[in-house]
C-alpha cells in the first residue's frame, strides 16, 4: 500500500494549514464565565455560532476569542451547565453566568465518528451513567455495565477478571455476541480498561446509530471516550477503596459423611444388591471406617501405623466422620483493593490527563486473583486555532492466572467441591493431600489440592493501546481528521501440572510444565472529513471517511514432563526448575495455539497464526430544520479479507428521522413537557461473526495428532502426514442484520423526569453457520456458509426522575431490557442443530437450535413425575427401564411409547426481561446510592444435581435432597428419584427437565453511603473534595434457584447455543464490604 | 476580493483537492491490502507432487487409528472396536461405574437408539479415512511428475485403505454408502446414498472387493516400511471380504495363496517387512516390543512419545485397570465372567463347549472353579492372583472400579508391562490420560486369524482334516509351555515371555490339547470347534460381535441364542446385566447397528431419502 505517499500528502496539508489561520481577525472579545454563585468556571467553551472558532476559559474563568464581526453570536457551554448564547454587539468584554443544568439534552455525546447533542440523536443510543458504573467494585468495565444501559444484557461470573456474556438487543449470532468496542475512535477491548479513566460510554444499539460501523456493527457498538485534561490549574484526583469479599454462607447442599454413606448403602439395597462399597462394609447399615486409606481400616490396624505410610501403596488417611465442607475449604474471605491517581490539566494550547491505576482483587476461590497496573496518558495540543494533534495511550500489565479447566466446567475446582466425598479429609496424616485414591470414593479430585497447586502458575498480559490523531479545521466549515491507532498485546502464561498422587484417576500422570506465548496486534487508520454549517434554520453536518484495519494473532506453546522431584514426600518440584530445559526431552511437545489460546486444534478451533484486514469507506449526513425535524443517513462500504474478491464488498445503509414534537407551536401550552421527540429508523448491519479468516480456501495441514503415523513401526516416531483440514467456500459473505427501531424520548416536569422508550426488531439473515456436512464428505472442517435467520424483538426503556424533598435531593434511574429471540430458519433442509456444551458432554446437547424456538432453548425429555408403582409403570406408555421411583417422561406424540421423538422444548434460558434500578439521594453532605439488578423469567439447568442427586454417578458427594427426599415406596411424592446403582434411560443417562429451575433473581448489587467533608473546611488544606464512603456490594439476592447463583455465564462465551447451565459456576453474588475515599485538589 | 484573499481561496482549493486525493489513494491501494493468504496451511497446489501425495497417504494411514478428523479423538471409533466388537458381544463389560460413558450401556444391552453418539463417531472416522484415501487418488490424477512405479504403489495403498474403511462400515451397519474419489464437497454430491433409485439397499461388497483386487494387482510383496499394506495383506483382506459373504471357495483360493508350507500350505504370505507368515509367541502379538512380527498381517501402528500426545492407541485409553495398576485409570472393558469360563478345559484338554458357563465360575471370590484352563486366558485378562506382567499378581478387586457391576477381570492385551512404562507407554502429557497410552499395535488381521478363516473354508468346501490341522497349529502354539504365565519367574517384557530357567510353577492349572485326528469328521462339531477357537484365540480383539453376525448371516439362529444365553447367565452375576435385567438381543435386528441418526438427518435433509435406516430401527 502506498502509505508513504499518503503520509506525505497529509504532511503537505499540515504544512499548508498555518497559512489559513491568518484569516481576517476583525475583533477580539474577552470575558469571564461564572456559575450562579459567581465562582469561575474553568474549561468552559466559547464558540462563534456557525463556525469552528472556539476558545476555552482558563482556571480563573477568563477567555479571549476572535469574532468576525459584531453580528456574530457567541455560544457559551460547559458540561453540567445550561448553554447560553449572546450576540457580541459592541461588547469587548463580557461576563456570563451559566445556570446549572438539570437536563442532559444539550449534552454532547460521541457516537459513530462524530459527536451529537443528545437532543439531536435519532438513532438508538444508550448513554451510560459512568458515575453509577464506577460504584460497582470490579476490575472490568463490562461487569460494571450490567443493568446500566437499557438494551444491554450482561451475564457475568464472580471469578476475578473473568469475561462476560454481553448481548446488545438479544442474541444475534450462534457465535460470539460481543459488541464492537471503540475506545477513543479505535477498536479495542474494554475488558482491561481502568473504569476510572472512562469519561463517557455510549451503546449504539440500532442500525441508525451503528450502521456506520458496517460489517462490525451487528452486535451493537460500545463507544468509549477516556478522560482528557481541561483548562485550568492541574487537578489531582485520588479514588481508592479496600474491602473484603465474603464467600457464600451456604455452599452446595451437600450431605454429611453419615448421610452420604446411608444413601450409598441404600442405593445397593434398592437394586437388590449386596452393598458393595468397600469403604462402608456390606451390611445393610453402613459402617463409617476410621480410615479410608487403608480401605475401611479400623483404628489399631497395623497398616495405620504412621511408619508404614507410603504414597500410592499406603497413603494413610483418616476418614472425616463429620464430613469435609469442601465448599468452604476452597472459598475463603478475600481482599479487594483499588487505587487510582490522576492528574489533569490544560490551557488553551494543550491539555493532558495522566492516570495511574492499581487494582488487586483476590478471588474468594483459593489462589485466584486479578492484579492490574495501568497508566494512561491522553494529551492534546492546539498547534493553532485550527490544528489539533494529540494521542491517547494506555498501558497495562495484568496478572490473572487461569482457573484450571475454566469457569463453568464439571472438571474445575468448584465442581469438585460438590463432587468430592465428604468422608475424604483435605489432608492425610502426613499433611499431603488426601483424595479418592483409595477405593470406591468416586472419581473426583481434591479441589483444595488443585487450587494450591496453581499457586506458582503464571498469567501475565501486557498491552499498549491507543492512537495518535491530528485534526485540521479547513475553510469555515470543514474539519479533517486522521487517526492511527490500535493495540499490541503480549501474553505469557505457564502452568505446572503435578502428579496427582491422591486421585483415583490418572494418579501417575507424569508431572509437566507448559509455557505459552501469544502475540496479537491490530492497527486502525481512520481518515474523516467533516462539514458542518447552519443556514438560518437549516443545520447540516456531513462526514465522509475511510478506514483500514489489520489484525494478526499468533500463539505457541512448549511442554516438557517428568521434571525432577525435589520433594519426594509429596512429589513436588521446586518452581525454580520450571523451565523447558529441565524435564525429559522425550515426549516434549510444542505447537501453535489455536485461535482460542488452547493447544487442541480441531475443527472448531483452527490454529494460529491468523491475519485479516478490513477496508472501508463511509459517510453520514445529519440534517435538522429548526431543531424540530431531524433526519440522518449513514452509508458504509466495507471490504473484508475473509471473503473472496467477489463477495468481499458490501453496503450498509441506514436512515433515521426524528420529530421534536415539543418544538411545535401547538405544544407550547403543555408547559410540563420540556422536550418530546419521536424517532424511528431503519438500517442494515453486518457481521463476520467468528468465521475463520481463511474461510474461502481449501486447506491442507500437518498435525502430529491428526495425520502422522508410525509406518516404520518403531513405536516412538511417526512419519509426517498431511490431511485435508478445511473445505473452503468461495460464496460465503457476511451476515446481514436489519434493524427497525421506533422510540420516544421525553423530558418532562421541568426536567425532573426523562425517559426513553424504544421498540425494535432485529432480523439477522444469512447467518454464518458451519453446516454439518454428511460424514461421507470427509473430516475436513466445512466452511461457514450463509444460511439461517434469527430474529429478536424487544423493548428498551430507561427513565430518570430527579426530585427533592426539602433538603433531600434524590434521583431514581431505571433501565428495562427485554428481547424475544427466535430462530427463524436454518440451512435448507436442516431441521435442527444440536451443539454440545464445553462444560460437560455427559448428556450430549442440552439445547437444540430449531426454527420457532429461542437460541439456547432447553430440549429433552419432560419429566411428568416419578413412577409410583409397578401398576403405574404398566399403565404408562412404554419406556425403557421404567420402574417405580424413576422418571416418568411425557409421551409428547402420544404413541404409547417413549422415544427420541418425545423430546420437547421445556425451558428457555433467555430472560423475559432484565432491569436495573439506581437510587441516589443526598442530604447536606451525605450521599446514598443503591443499585438493584433483576433478571426475570430465565430458566436455568442445575447440572450440579446430576452429580449430587444420583449416587450411581461416580459415588461422590450426595445432596441433602437425595438423602432426605428421595423416592421410596413409602415416600411417593418425593422430589428426587429412587437411590439406585443403575444408570439408565429412566434415571441419569438422558437430559431431562428434572434439572430445570427458575433462574429469576433480584440482586442488590451495590449500596453506598458517603460523606463529603464541607468544602469550607477543606480549603485550609488546599483540597477541593474529600469524600469517604462505605459500601456493600451484592448485599442480597432474592431467588428460588437452589444452586449457588442463578446468574450463569456460558461455558464457552463464544458459543451462544449453550447457556444458562450451572456446571460449577463461580458465583457472582458474594457479598463485598468496602470503604473508599475520593480526594481531589 | 483582493489578491490576498484570492491566494487563500486557492490554497483552500488545493487543500480540498489534496484531501480528496488522499481519500481516493487510500481507496485505490485497498485492493492488495485485502488479499490475505492463509497462514500455517498448505495451498492444495503445493501438494501436487510426489512428496505431497506421499504425505496425504500417510494422513490416510493415520485414520486406521480411528482417531482424528471430524470425530476427533473418541472411544467409539477405536481401531480395536472394543465397544462394538467386544462389549456389545460376550467378550467384555463396559466397566467403570454404571453412569460413566453411559452411552455404552445401551450398546452393551442392545437397547440403543440411532442417536447414540458412539455410532456416529465410528461412522465419521471410517468415512474420514475413506476420503483421505480418495484425496491420494484425486491428487494423483492431477499430478504428472510422480514416477509410474510410485504412482502404482501409492494408488494401490490408497485403495487398500479405502477398502479397509468401507469394510469397517460394512460390518457395522451392512447397508452403507460407498464413497469413491468422485465424491467431493465441491461437486455437491456428498450425500451419498445407501439405496438405489428404487429405494433398495445397495450392497457395496463388489466395490470393496474391487479395491482389494486393485491393491493385490498393484502392491509389492515387500514394502520399505513395515506398517504399509502389501500384496499379502490385500489378499488376506479380500479373503475376509469373501468369507463375510460366505463365498468359501473363492475365499479359500485367496487364503491358499497365503498359507506357507510350514503350515501345510503352498502359499507365500509375507509381511510388508518380508517375514514369512507364522505363528509367534502368543503374547508377542500384544506387546509393543514384539509386534510387527511374522504374525502381523495388517495392524494399526500405535506410537508413543512421538510428539503427538494421542497416537498411542487413544481408542483403548479407558481400557486399563482402575487406579493403582498400569495406566492409573479407568477400569473399562472388563473381560466377562462368561469369557473367563470359556477357557475352562476338560480332561481331554479341549473346551467345554456346552457346559463351560455354569457354576463354578473362574476366579469367583467364593468357591471358584478349580479345574484346568486354556493358558491363553492369562494373556487375555488380568485375573485375581495371577501375575500381570511385571506388575505383580493382579489384586483382588482393587483394579475393578465398581465390583458390583464390573465382574472380576481387567483387560490385558492392550496394556503394557511396568518395565515398558514411559518407553512403550506415553510419557507425554498433552491430554487427560497419558499413562493409558501405549504403543501396542491393534492387530486388524493376524496370521492366526487367517488360519482360522482357512479352517472355516476347508470345512465348507475343502478338507475337514485340513481344517483340523489349521486349528491345531493355533492350539499347539497355545500349548507351548514357554509361552505360559508363571508364578515363580520374572517377566521378560522384551520377549513377551517369563524368564528361564524357573518355569516350573504355572500360574494356574493349564491344560490344552489339539483336536485328535478325526475329530472334525462331524462338520457341525468342527464348525462349533472353529467358532469356539476363534473366541478363545481372538478374545478382546474386537472381532467377536462381527464373527457372530457373520455366522448368523441374518438367520436369527446363531447370534441371538448365543448372546441371550450370555445375558441370562450374566444377570445372576455382579455385572452390568444384574441391574439391566431387561437386556435382550433381538434377532434379525441387533446383528447390525443402526445407522447414525445425525447422518440420516443430514443426508435426507432436502427430502430425498439417501440414507435408509436399517431394518428394525
């Protein structure tokens, strides 16, 4: 690309521009801007109406501006104040007093490539109250965004630094639904952004707002601007808090040792078998042994003599007769700390903002944490009145080692805490980890051991992101802007896998050490030219631009094993030896990571490196007549490298219109209506979803595990082979997303009440789908094709009421988000699509993608009760393994036989609505705020019960429900099926509605009481503000769900076909208690 | 407007012109910018040459493992067919706890649905293999540079493999599609039917035979690498295909080409490495140190510590004693009590054909069988108290994961000796269960198998005496005392034998004799003897179910009675059948598995019935 030439051209423009600034300067006006208390306002803007001429006030509120002539009108604006207009006339010196605003109508918000006054917006834009967001103690902005923006559904977990499911207006893809995030004009990731650095956040929800982002806009766009310096004296701000996070009081509902033993023994008896658990004896009543290793040994057994202790052969371990509370062995109170210091300043020539952040959240789950150190430097230089250059730079370093096996997986430590039997203590008599290694204790692992062993693992990430930009005002009405930005991200992580001598399964796996490196970068170059002008009542603003984006990702790993044991007593290896030079070179492996940072390369997870690029042109026009009739149009043409030449380019148009009814003459009598706007829009967006960047190509690969073969027959080597890895498709193009949006914005009751109500329909067609080809096509990964439609309809509502009762000022803000998701069609002829979850595949798929149903809808056999008697079995439709006390399934097709075709959709994990309620009040120097979040009507699958309600499932821990409320011939209306040894169709081997629960909840996410020291007292110390607060987060959650927390992220956040399933989720409802300090001077 | 202003206006015009020019330039240079070639993958054009096609052929051989491709690594597609060939027959139980890999329970108790994922795994693996073989043929068709001899061998190996993969499909489902090199996604013809235009099932035996015949005509006798298919292997496979069709005379003609003079034949069957076909020490067939012997006709070549993590027999990864023994997990594929009983011998050293499965049971915890046994039992299964290679005596119970439902025995043919740990077993850790990976080949055809086929042919179309001779070679090998299990000797893993000189204390009372002269005069007795011999010799090698189905030949007279008798016996024992009392094998239905529902759904999605389900499902 001829970028050199382009750069030269821009340089030429920059050099030529100073000449243009010698424009006729007929008159200079000076003055001062104050607030209603006569205090100077620093950083306020003074501009000449209808031109680009502007100036800012200094720390004392003084300004100086050149005006073309006496008929010019000056506009005075400052955030938080009502704007004011004054004709210059003959005045050479003006003192202007601005009123504090209670309306945000004139607030300028950044939308797609431009800024708009709120009242001029015709698309669907949710403006987030960033102050409210900051009240949520978390290290990641998206977690704090939950419930703050109407139309945005966020599901998150309690794991420090974990990712969340973010859905803007429903589920728009079977793949990832993460919205595009634009930070200071450059695509980025908000996950590691310091919340304190955020100045504003807007969510562009409909096509009218987001279509200018074209092929990337389908999942919505979140536009974030970070803080910049303001004119005035340097301002130093410190915000910090420290707190404690408290594990849930009640863990999983697990029975104690005796109860568990009773249940297991009963399970044998119920099947007419002699009890066969070797720990518990063969009698009808279990005998709790003194020791579990040696198996079922009694005190005094010679093999319990500590001198005979040996790992594997005689790992002497006492039975925990009371029962180990595994949940509280792994969840402990933990500290959360946040410090943020920022300095900002500016004058009419330059501004800067500098911040340093430190965030440290220790997980309540042992050994988990997120630590982040960050620095931001944002600067702007006004080279002249017409030329501005600047940069935004953010650098962070993060330590956030992964939870082994990830959140929401039946193999993680949280799941082991409900699977590991209570009879097993945490440690054996020598202080080594105890486990299932003796006999008949199940296949679980000691979760404390699993977590303690990650102590020295590494998880490091460092990234720099941001951009540099230049802006030039041309002629009277043009502004040209160029911005070059992006990110460079390096990640390094390492883990040591110990030999888990205490476990029943794979207890002799050699130890191993793996190091991972990942490099990822992207750059974006954006050029825009803006025109804005006002002719009488005609206000017009137009923009054209081009954008080029390039992306690259590569990751590698290396593993060795059989590291020298430095402590034979517990088979540990000194972390100092964890390098790839130690350990055995035979059996070492290395390779490229797949696109999801994992070592397994398969059809769903192709290997790195990957690269892609996007090139676009776009334009927008906003026109309003007399601030009354608004119309706006955008158009983008995108070209993407992931499609073939013919299918690469696409057009994405949108049109929106608004009518500010309140400006009509006939409305003037309704004094209680400050502003009322009706708006609507239509537009088209696209998505590349998660398709492979090489989708168009037929590809062949080499892979030791997939195509190498030992033709020599020497047992220890394999010839390199090649296999067809991908069937390309030249026809594939993007998903198309058409959004229709209608809304009303109103400001009523003298600015006290504002609300916005919207209805939308979002139709996604040509869904990017990897079709299932017949196996006879071979094993290569099929290309994504465009097939299938999804539709979301819904209502977003947000409202704020500001009021006061004598000296108490208060504000209530509510958001309401609903979406109704439906699969409209699938690829031709395909009736449904099942996709297994990554959390567990013991049942196959939990949900089915089928036209007419919601994405993620649960599909399986519907339990209509338990068989009550042999007679009941005989009278009921034929069902495999039917017996009293087992599940009785619905004969949906009434053919007298329970078969595959009797499976039905019995639940929907999508909520009917989610809502956020923010209450704020202040009285004198006290302030109070509370934030509530609710999710209503979402069904969840409590998969935990698969492990805890059925002793035949690996004989691990058993729930109290199974102990106290399982079916017996005398307890006919029991909830839990009969305790048994057998696993069959009528109890545990198929997915059914037994696991379904109501996942609705209401949570008090935050409650804060603050006290600000009166400013008079602070003056003496040179302080502007000193506020202290105490906070409780997640004070309570109201739910009927019987698991830990009904808020359940997907086990694979990039897959929206499986969610709302509890596989052992890190709960996000743990109480936090914090004290914090805000200080500025 | 004065001159100064004019100049300014001109400047503006220039600026605008430049700005627009910039925009246009960026647009113009956008085209090359969007051409991103795939990284880390071959472009197909790079493979149209001998090295490339040779690589594709190795990739096709890889699928003999059953692992990789669309089905990824899965137990359902194991090369050994342990689920379908052994568990679904009377060789073994699923093992572990009842719910663990619960999808196998219905297969074991013949209560499966067509959506059982195990069926689809196998289906995907075999057709993936067939298409990889087709890739070799397709690239050969495009290539003009490879020398003719190499082209000939490569195409023959590819067709041998294609025959093998289709054979796997045929024996599982009977009514299966045949996928040749014309079937490609680009041609949009991948919904390959198993029915003809009138909706009748297609029989693909002729096409399988054609593949093997092509291989016979074009493969060399000896190959540069012993893992490759050679001419003898192709002859053996063709014979197997003919035998499955009960074409005994034709099968015999092929087998006669293989059986060397040392075994009374006139053939010259040899391995790809050039070893004349022979019976070696019994255990040497199941030992990574000694596999690829003269007995190995065609095998899946497992390898460990080769950088793959999973090339070491992943499919049998669960089939190790539970907990502390070799492997460390997972107690699956436990040999059945019925199988152990089948090794009982009478005073004549011959099997107890009709009475073997009545009490007392071999190795029962209380009042076990105390009579004589065929010595092969203790190389076939880990039996309480009997030495398990150099791991010491098989412990009573502790290797059995769920003693209530798993019987008494542990698998042995696929496992390894302690002294082989980390050299012939995996020391890699790239996945969950590396210690259960080893380099034991899976014998797809071994010479003992060939001899027993020949015996079957001789009974039907040849000489009963010849048949008896063939069977007796097998029995005499088993009777070789040097190849037994001993209690007072150390195990020599490198030889697959116990060490001399102290071979005095056999691990149990072994007694095995050849069939006496004239014993096969009664054809029915002879058939029974051969069938029984196959069971004993090839137990736990994944053949049993398919042998039963072949013999039954859709008559309902052999397989259902055998397996229902088995289930009846097992229901009274500590086995999975005890808690699945309704287990019944339905004749003329369960002899073949149901075609996977997923594949039917895909292939028939557009309304045309391409894949028709097997009868009864």
